[in-house]
C-alpha cells in the first residue's frame, strides 16, 4: 500500500502579528519543529459506499473515523472536482461538518479539536473526494501556543493529500535525507489549500502562517504578498511556552472588535506596527561583519521587538504569564515579545550573539521556576517537504 508523507514547519513571528490581519506588514520565519502527516489510500471496496476515512491524531491520542457513505451524504460525491482551484468552505458545509462532529463525543477538554477536524474533513473530501483512506498526524509543536501548529497541520495535510491525488509532483529527496520538496507552482497550490484550512481554524487568517510553513525561510508578508529576507547573521531566539492555553480565532476576533470600537486609535496602532515590521525587515537583511556592527544590529532588533510588544498590549492580547516572562528577562537586560496570537502561548526572547552562556542559563532557570518551559529553535529553515512510504 503506497504511503504519502509530508512535514511542514511551525513558525515564529518576529513582528506584526494581529496587525497583519488588518493589512500591516509582518515578519515571520520557519522553525525546525514540524507537523508530520502521512496518508495511505485504501482500496475502494466493490460494494459501493463501503470503506471509511480515518484520522489518527497522535498528539491527542484520539482516532476518528467516518464511513465514506456518510461523508457522501454530507459533501456529495465531489471526487477530484476542483483540485486545481481551491475554494473556501461554504457556511452550509461548515454547519454540516459541525453536525457530523457533534456525533463524535469529543472530550470536553479537547473541544478545540473540532476546528482541526473540520479542516481535515474539508481538505480531505475536497482533494480526494469521499474515497477510503487513513491519515496519521503528529507534531513536534505545542498545539495552540502561537507557533503556528494550525498552519503546519493544514500545510502538511494539503501536501500529502495533493501528492496522493497526483495533483503535485514531489521532487527527488535532497542528498543525505529522505525528504524532497515540490516545484514552486506546486507549493503555491498547497499554500492555497492550506489557507482554506487555516480559514476554518482561524476564522480570518492573514495567510502569513501557511505561507511561511509552505515556503520556509524568513519572510516579510503584507496583504497576501511576501518576499524572502536574506538574513546575513543568524537570529537566535529563546522560546518560552507559558503553557497558558488560548485560541487564535477568539483572539483575532477580539482585536477586530477593539478596532471597531476605537477605529482611529487602532488604525494608528496598526500603522505603527507596520513601520516596525518594515524597519525590522530591513535591519534583518543588513550585512554586519564585525562584533560592533552585529551588536548595533541586535540592539535595533531588540528595541523594535520591545516597541511591538507594547503595541500588542494596546491591542489587548498580552497576558499576565507573558508579562512575567517580560519582567524576568528584563532583569538580565534581555528583550522579549509574545509571538503568534498571544493571550498566553509562547514568548520570544532575543539572544544577543555575545551573551555569555551563564547568563542564558540563569535566565532560563528563572523563567522555568515560574512553571514555564524554555527551548531554542533553528530559525529560517525549510518549508514543506515530502517523502514516500
Ligand atoms: N497536530 C494536531 N492535531 C490536531 N489538531 C491540530 C494539530 N495541530 C493544530 N491543530 C488544530 O489547530 C488548533 C490550534 O490552532 P491555533 O489556535 O491557531 O494555534 P497555533 O496555530 O498557534 O498552534 C488546534 O486547536 C487544533 O484544532
Ligand atoms: C494573530 C495572527 O497574526 C497569527 C496567529 O498565529 P498562531 O495561530 O497564534 O500561531 C493571525 C494571522 O495572521 O492569521
Ligand atoms: Mg494558528
């Protein structure tokens, strides 16, 4: 039985989250934590309508399965309908999926999974129709913590599903690895489908998370368009997961509500964030080849991150756990900002290249004494990759 495996990275947002939903520029980079999706198509049974679509969500320990006949009742038989023309999920389809999922007895403490399951069902049936198959999803990322697990989920699933449908052609594996990529136009198709999945999970996504998860690297993103940033010096970040659960859809909606209550003030906040992202993106690309130049560059990045954090607070998306991390790192002269939707989740701390290891260790120990979890990631790596098996 042939298998299709895809992995897509999570991301950090260095500047511009939330404001990017309202048209501002933002800067994001892929990180070396991945969501893996694998897919096996099962032979269609002779008896029409037999077989099932199953998804095993390893991070939650839950497996869901729907008879193909039941899926045909909900979605119709749209096999191969418009694989090359991604289209949004209609409100009728969303309502039908919600009804289908009501019968699943999702545990109350995992009810947030319903959004991911709807995205799965929509992507699966849109790309492959209602034919039997089994998908397994597993992630290195904390889910719902600001590191783009929803985009990595939609991108890796779209990659595996489109490869199984024969709509994209995987390239040969890179030397020394089992992973290869896709041609640029294939990545664009994956990205468009993944955006439809993000819409189901986020409500009103900007598209930055699925773009960086698909294409990798570090990007400046504005109104659906993006450019690659060539960072000549590595950007080192400490990530703190506050472990405070939150939901991107609710936070994005909260910022929009604040914007409709205070349109002029919020327009100024969004415009200030745009200037910060534009300046940050040009600083990232500056070539700094001695210690003095590197330090000057890092000081500017830190100051911009600090200003961005202040504006995120203005938008109402900080949290007391985030503020605790900010206060702790400030004691060691280090600057932090939330990343992703905020309201809990993860915080970034810029690690200057000359920072003594002992200071980094002390900072980490003190942050973790509050019950938070710290880790480091590689920034700006590959996007979606694929292998068979
Ligand atoms: N590996 C996964 N397994 C199941 N659902 C997932 C997975 N990754 C993401 N999701 C879905 O995405 C949602 C989290 O997305 P979101 O609130 O945008 O946070 P983030 O993208 O920052 O992790 C989860 O509630 C779930 O519905
Ligand atoms: C808040 C936002 O800018 C980023 C959300 O990222 P995450 O889902 O919290 O990883 C929303 C978006 O751009 O779609
Ligand atoms: Mg998300």
